[in-house]
C-alpha cells in the first residue's frame, strides 16, 4: 500500500503549565489585529474552563452547525452544502453575532478635558469602536476569566451537559471550585471545514507546511467559512469585507523564528514542530466512530525513522532537512510517542493539528487540627477523583472516550511521582514503580518527558525547520503549481494572506 506522505507544522499546548497571563494574546493582537475592522478579533485567545468561551458558546454545534457530520455513512459539512449554500446566501442563520464576540469599544477621553467645573470627578465614557456611539458595556474579551463556579459563565458551559446532576453539584461546591486555562489559535486542520465551505476558493492549505490561509483578493465575504469552522477561528473584517484568521506567523517561521504567541509565552507551554502524515488516510480518520477518533488520528502521523516513510517523503519532494526536523520534533514525541497530547473536540472531524496535554487538577487536602495538610501519597490523587469529572475532560479532548484521557493523566502522575521521589524523597520506590506500571511508562521515558516539559529551552520547544523558499518557489502575482525543495508541493498564492 502506497502512502501519500506530507509535512505539517503542528503544535502542542501543555495546559498544566498555562498561567492565564494572556501575554500570547497581546503579542498576537499587537502584531496582526490592530487594524480597523479587526478590533474584536483575537486570533489567539485564552479561555477559562469551565466557561462559555469566545465567541460565546462556540462549542455548541447545535447552535452554530460547525465542522463535519456523518450523513448516511458519508462525511458532509454541518452548516452548508450545494443546496443549503444557495438558500442561505443572503441570510446565514449559523453565524455568531457581534454580541457573541463583543462590541469593541474605546473611550472618549476628550470628555475629561471638556467637562465643565463641578463637584464630581469627570469620567471618560465608553463609545463603540464600530459606530462611535455611547454604549453600555456588557461583555468583552476574556470576560469570563477566572469565574469558575459562576452561574453565568461556568454553569452555561456546553461541556457540562453530559455530566450527571451529582457531578455538576460536586463541581460547583465551594471547596471543589477549580478552573484551568484553554489557549486557542487556529488548528490548521488536516480536514478543514472552512476550506471546504468557501464558495470562492479563497481559503486553502499551503502545500509545504499545511498552514491554512485566506487569499484576500479572492475572498468575497460570503462568511460560510466562519459558520463552517467549529472552533470559530475565522473572522469577518467589517471594514474590508474580507475573512481573516491566524496564519501561524508563517513569515516568522520562514525566517526561522517561532510564532509571536509561542515566542512570548511566559509559561513555556507551547511546542511547535513538524510531523509527517499519510494524506491517504484522512478520509478514513475523519469518518471514524467517535470512540476511535483520537487513536486513528494518531495513526495518521507517521514514524519519521521508518525507511518506507522516508522514501515516501522524498518521493513527494520533502527535503531531508524537513525529515530530520520531524525526527527532532517535540510535538511528535508528545502526540505519537508518549500519547500525552490530545486534539480539542475531535468529534468535529476536522482533524485539528493543535493538540493539548490535559491538566492535572489540584488535589483535595484535609484540615486535621485546623492545619491544612496533604499527605505525600495523596499529593497527586487518583485521576478518577479529580475535581473536574473525567466525563468533562473526555468531552473536551477525546469525543467522550475516557480511556485516552485517563492514559495521558496517569502518565503525567507517574512522571511527577518519579521526579518527586528523586528531588524530595517523600515518595517510596514502590509507589513510583506502581505508578509507572499503571501508566505503561518506563523510568527512561519518565526522565525524557520531565526534561522536555520542564527544562527544555526555546530551540527544543520550537523546532522550526529551514524553509529556504527562495530556492523552492518564485513568487508571482498568480497562483501556480509547484514542487518545492523544502516541502510538499501544492498551490501557492500571492503574499497578501490573513
């Protein structure tokens, strides 16, 4: 069986290390979305979970109809199709409104200078960044930040719908309140619904690195891409009438630098590298049953040390330096080798290429003699007793399949116990051996995971391969087909891409 080997720049976010500082969001905002019409866009945003997210309730596909669905054993877009696109061409009922994002605002600071003398301190009143009219602010970016247990945000999280009443009650008990952060950028999917939904063909997936882009001069502002993307990471610029989205900072990558959000990340949670995958298996992976989606997507990623994979990559003109980059890739280890990283909502069937290492949540302590205590053996409690139910974590990262989430969490527990036994000494060897055995992890693997997730420098976390695009393509004003030296050939577009 022949393989269609392709290269994909892939990312992993380690949620156990995210501190929710939003430095990544600000770096992206300053670099890409500070223009007129892009005020409300956050190509990178950080959400609090449990929470409703940005735009509000983006996970609810009964409302937004994003991604793909199996219809009579065949894959089809949930939001549109040939007939549905025609009927919805002037009214798309599945688009988020400005209120689902937030209406951007500024302040009329001149009021501070023009205010007449009086007993009260003058204030700058907020005005809409779109209409210029005075407005009453009701929501904004990261509005639900840290509001775990809130009856407005956390309680309305669509992911809680699969929990039992008892699990919900436990989650919102004061002593069990917990939250974690979920940073999000475009997933640059292998089976992108936004590309399939675009009537004008403006969205496309770059051949050499798999980054999904929008060609501005081809975009007609139909906005079917916005409704088709289940992660709501395509935005409409109300000033230009064009779609825009995260470009994974490809100009920075072409010069050998990590994307801005990766470069600025305070918690060092972000990993970037190349994986090789078999494009022949995309349809099979996207049509898999929910309980098999994660494992089959992992199977798409190929072993860069396998001779047949190397041969297939060279046959598709993937340069040896990209193959070597795939061998050194940190994301390959986290996703394929160690089974730590998982895709976000794989049931959307877009095959996202942004993966997450699920978080280990805080343990429950006790108060004997009015002193807070946590026993060493309880320091990393069983994953089944985590404050957030396993159902919730599986709904986020595994289409409801708890086995793969449990496996990732057990391995993280084993690594922590292994390292604590060596650094603190309050965990016995028998406990470490039992944890490693339960997680299917060897001591050498635990050491390697510890080093990559804790001690790795920028060069190890962001393994950006050399592009040398001047050797592989000649930029022109019209699309062309090419076979590049440093990546898999495909359609190449002019440079004005967002």
